[in-house]
C-alpha cells in the first residue's frame, strides 16, 4: 500500500434523468452606457412605429367606414327612386292610360256596337 493517499469510494459521474446540471448564472446585470442608450433608442423607435402603424390603420378603417356609409345612403336613395320609377311605369302601361293617350294624341277610339269595320 501507498502511504498518505486519499481513498474514496467510486461514484458514477452520470446523473439520473430528472436532475440537470445548472449553469452558473452571471448576476451582473449592468450594461455599458452606450449599449443602454442603444437599447433605449431601439425601444423608443419600436414604440413610435407601433403607435404610428396603429394610427394609420385607424385612419384607414375610419375612411372605409365613411365610404361604406356614403354608399349605403346612395343605395337607399337609388332604391327609393327605383320604386318611384316602377310605379310610374306601371301607371303609364295601364290600359286606361294607353286608351286616354290614344284618344287625345291620335284620335283613336274604340268602335261602338253599331259601327261597321272595313279594312
């Protein structure tokens, strides 16, 4: 035997499945001044872009809503005008109106019972 040697029992170096080796965390959270300025500048620019995009999208949506309302009012006006024109066409195409116009403009009348028709 060798004198003055430390003898320990052998331990397996492999770890079991549930245990993971932890990496030593660097607790120093300090950033350099130029890096801190760059990070703040990037965050401010990102915030500005998000707000600007939000305002642009809001403007586009409001314009779309306004155009839709205008088209809706035009559509309702055209529907009312269409109904008026359909009623006028029905009135003009009625047999009574056709007979009245034929009598006034063309002097055409329906023959009576005693009239003889020769062609």
